[in-house]
C-alpha cells in the first residue's frame, strides 16, 4: 500500500506540473473505479471501501495541487529571467 501511495503522489504531481484539469478529471474518475474494484476484490466492507477511496483521492488531489504550485513557480521564475 505504501508504494501505491508513492505512485499516486508522483502521478498527481506530474499531472499538476505538466497538464491541467482535463487529465486530472480523467485520473480521478479512473482512480475511483480502480479503488472500488480493488476494495471489493479484497472483501472490504463499505466503511473500509469508503476510507480507501477517500485516502487515494486525497493523495492524488493533494499532490496535484502541489504540482500546480510547483509548475506556477517554475514558469514565474522562467519569465522573470527572460525579462
């Protein structure tokens, strides 16, 4: 589970730096379906499934936000040096 969290955070950060909202919406929808299927296949109850979905979404969206901030900082730094 730890490697999955690291992978989700790297994916969210990369989407935030390189892409914008459309790809993030697709990633959120796919992650929702994937985490539900994973939880059901493991035999989790409803509460555990809900926690799994919320934790995965939180990791992805939090790292996406950090990627957006980092991308904005990098682009602002580039513009300042060009002028």
